[in-house]
């Protein structure tokens, strides 16, 4: 059993007073919370990666030199991530919309913010964000870095509704945080920049590379070989993924100076936002990246999440329109719509359909199930550190 380094009991009934009425201010700073952390911080920095991941990880890593992952920084980020007091009324934490059991996404089509109102888009999985090479975030990539992204939901009036200057003062007064900020950054001072850096460190540490796919990949020289730990159906589905279904062309981007998806089998992440034909070519639908940049060539483009743990991250797409993985596969099989910015790899799908037979579709879904990482989904270092005293 892990022995906690400290267990903090807070019996504070202090509400924020930032010139707002009692029914709209933030929740209590303390509220009898118990924080349980290990004596030695969990290992977040320098995580062990399997060989097929490690050999390309550096090419995809978006970690800035100014914010390397440290065990203490990610520990602070974990506490912040699970703290509902980052929202104005103390009801909503980052984890409210990004649950570990669903690979840090939300099983609801649209998440609900601190006032119970639905947000505009489906909550994205946070898995392996460290290895999204362009380093931009949200479905429309409006955040230029993860350090920028982590602060935006806090001030979003529909999501968490807080104000960063007020939040910094709140955290400075909360007995939980000054020691954690000291461990992470060398002093007890709470700042917006340190808040951002700690959250980004924790989220970059959410690396999932322990699936049955990874175990099988370690036993073969090429990803195209049959995996000895796969069933016949799963290997056949893998054959579809890298072959007739052409999934790997988009979901396993080529590494620098190498060609062919077989040369990179690590992250299952698009190389950038694209149009996948779920909407018709219209200015009346969500414009994604184009709505942010006002560029016609980017209208309808969306960032996507990694396919790792994909069977757990439903519903799918930016608006959560597809409830099952079978519906996603069927979209690419027959329902890709023409669009001025449709990704060129999908043009034939729009014109003629993929026409994948039923046996092959079922096998493909079975293969995608091998990307589930059960250890990651239950790893205590990514779990909620807050408990309630009995």
C-alpha cells in the first residue's frame, strides 16, 4: 500500500468576495477536502516508452524547452486538474469533462459547464497530446500551445466561468497549494504562468502506450506482420487498417525522411486538421479551423484525437454525432460528402465509397479495440487525488 506524504484536511468555509453576490461567487476554498499524495512523487518525467514509440517520439514531441515535465510540476498539475474550485462556483473541474475511465474524454455528446449548460463541442480525449506535432489545440486549433489551451476553459463563460486573476488569489490563500507550488517551482508564489505550466505538464504526461497493439508490435519486426498475441480476426482487421480501408494513411503520419505508414506505428494521430466529409460544403455548418482563421481553404477543417483507446471515447466527431464506432466506419464506407476542402485522400471515398464488406468492417473494429490500454485507464498517478474524509 502506498503511504501518503501528507493528508490535508481542510475545514474552511471561506467564499470568494470579488464584488459578486453570494449566489454567484465561487465555491468554498476548502470544504473538508482531503488530499492524498504519495511520499515520493509518481514518475511523470522520462516515462518508459516501447521501442517502436521511442524511436519516433522526439520527432512528434511538442514539449517546449521552457516547460519540461517534472514529477513535482505534474503532481501539482494533477491536483489542479481534479480541483472543482477552478470553476467559479466550485462545481466543475477539468476532469468533469475529461474522465480517466473514458480515456480523458466525456461519454456525453456535449459536456455541461459550471452552470449546467451544454458546451459547443464534444470534449476531446487528452491522450498523447504531447505527441501532436503541430502543437495546437482544440478542435479548431485556436490555442497555439498546450500552455495556452489549459487556461481557456477556466475563463470560458460557459465552461468554468472563473477569472484568472481572482483564481490566482484564491489558490494563494488555499492551504493546499503553496507547498505544491514550492515543490514544483521553488517558491510558494501562485501565478497564472505557473498554473498554466503545471496543468500542461500533467496533461502531457497522459501517455498511453501499453495496449495489446503495443505488446504485439514489440514481438515483430514490421507492423505489417501478423501479431502473435492477436486473434485471427484482429490481425485481419489490422490488415484492413493498413491496406484496403486506408486508415493508416491519415492516422499514422509519416516521419521525417521516411515513407509508408509501416515506418511509424506509434501515435495514431492525424498530422493536422482536415475535412473528413461529415458535413456538406456549406457556410451554415461549423467551420472549425476556418471559422477561427477566416481562411476559405481551412473552412470545415478539424483537429482530431488519437485512435488510442478509441472504443472508449464515444461519441465521435466534433459534435458527437456518431454514437458508435460502427457508425464512424460506415461513414467512411459510404457517406463521405463532397467538400471544397475535402482531404485528397478521401476524394475517392466521396466519389465511389470505400465499399468495405461486413466481415472486413467487423474485423477493423476488432483491431481498433486492441488500441485500448487498461493500465493507463486505471493508473493511480492519473487519478483523482481528492477524497472525502469518512
